[in-house]
C-alpha cells in the first residue's frame, strides 16, 4: 500500500491501515507535514465552504448527510486527540462567524434556523450590541456563535498523527516524491520515486493543494490558492482580553475573508488573502498587519514576529471529494476547512481500501473546467469578481 502525501489525510490513513496489518509506505515530496497540515490556522469546526442551507438546496438528503459527516469529523478529531493522547494545545473555544455587511446578518440568521431544525445544533445570533462582549472591533455588524468548535496547534497535531503511524509500523519517507504511477499487468501499481520503484496493490492520493501531474485527472480538478498568516509577539493578558475576551476563533463573511484567533501563548494569529494573484510573504505580512489593525485598533504597534503562507486546495463545487479514478483512491479538496475533514477522510479512505464502503453522499461527480490543466488561468478574473462583491 502506497500513500502519496504526508499531511493529515495521508498520515491518518497510514496509521489506520498499519493498525489493520497492511504494509504501508507513505511518500512525501518535502518534509512530513510540509503543506497546510503544519501551516494552517488551527481552526477545527463542522461545516464546509458551502453553507448548510445551500447544501440542502443543492443536494437534498445527501446535503443533510454531508453536513452530518462534518459534525462526525469534528467528533473524530476530538476523540483522536483524547484517545491517542496527542498534545497539541487543543481547546474547545467555540467560534464566531462575523457579518461584514448588515445584510449578511440575514444569511447568518437563516443558517442558525437550518442548523437547529435539521441537525439540532444550537448556534446563537448576536446583534452588534451583544457582539461587543465577544470581540472588541468596530468593523462587524453581528455574528453567529457556535460553541462546538475549537483551536489547536496544527504542527503539534500533525506530529501526534505521525507518531501514531510510525508506532503502528507504517514506513514514512520524506523528501521522496512519487514521480510516476503505472498499472501492473498482474494487478496493482508501480510507483516510481527517485530512490526506486514500489509495487503496491493500492494507492491513495492525498496531496490536496499540492497536487501535481502524477494523476492528471485529479490535478485538473484541484485549484491551488495561496493563504497567508501572521503571528504577533505574545500579547499581555489584558491586551489579549481586550481583543477577544472569550478567546473565540473568528472568521468573517467576506469572500476574501479574514480568520484569526489567539494562540495558547497569547499571540494573535491573523490570516487571509488579498487576491488570487501570486504574492510574496513580505507583501502578505504587511497587508495582513494593516487588516488586523483595522479590525483591532488596540493592536496598533504590536510586533509581527512570524509570517508564512501556503496552498489551500479548492474544488469547483467548494466541497471535498473522495473517490477512485483508474483504480487510484483519492481524498482531497478541503477548500480551507480541512483540519477535521482531512482526519475523517484519512480514516474513511483507509477503511474503504481495507474493504469497507463509502457513504452515498460522497459518491458525487468531481467537477472540472474545460481547458484547465496545470495553471489556473481563470483565477485573476475570479478574484476580481469576488473582490468587487466584497466592496458592494
């Protein structure tokens, strides 16, 4: 069994398959956990880029099952942390979805009703006055508060998953890219690497925003989009409380959204993207700092000590996908909401490879775009469109 991709999905799958007695070789092009699995904002919550009401509108009962799967994914992550004793600074903080425009409150109110009616999930609407107890910012008009969510240190969580996989006997190979993949006449696959070839009965592709041409039909369906984060110097307790009194995780309703939270050592972690055009870490750092100060004027003058970025793997329907193409299993496309879902997909993919079944809600077409191969030539125009919507 070969797993291509050494992030949350691949590592969870490797650990589970090794536990089942399968011989597993995991291949990672860079260092283990090099991509979004160690560089994300550490936000863990149910849901997708597509909201729950739109899931029901698009897919009916399958949409209901999809959202429930995201709830199950959140529960799985919490169970994994507890059962396997992963020290990753996890805290059940709750999160706020913030209304950037007054009319965005109507959508948040509708979402609260749908969550209560369809899934029995309590999410509380906060008007502008009530919001002041949760976030000291002049920017937002209200929000939707979910208690069932949390934050973690993404690299520490990944290290815990890697330890599980290693302890269970998986063979973990960093700096070992899979450069070619071919079917064998006698069944299975040959996976070529610079260090030699591996014969495998099964292959799992778990490369998300760093998918390359190894499986061209999948590469054409994944859109790599850059996302960036800054981390400030540690804040005093008083200043941290002045910004986010209850230490919630926060993100807003813009298309080019901001997402931010306090780390366990009181740094403000503030992330987002200004456009879909390529940029540098230095430019992203300066833009994010200015955005952070607009949202939290009380943080003006605070030093930024770290800045980084990486790719998020988007899909054309803004939902993750698990499936098979030419006998190769794939699990990817988290669209920026992948900490819990990638853990869930890793387990689901492993169980499927071991002979289990995939729920029907995941057996959906994986859309692509004509003429899209390697370079997402359409992103500048799409970015301009979404930026214009945010300004209206």
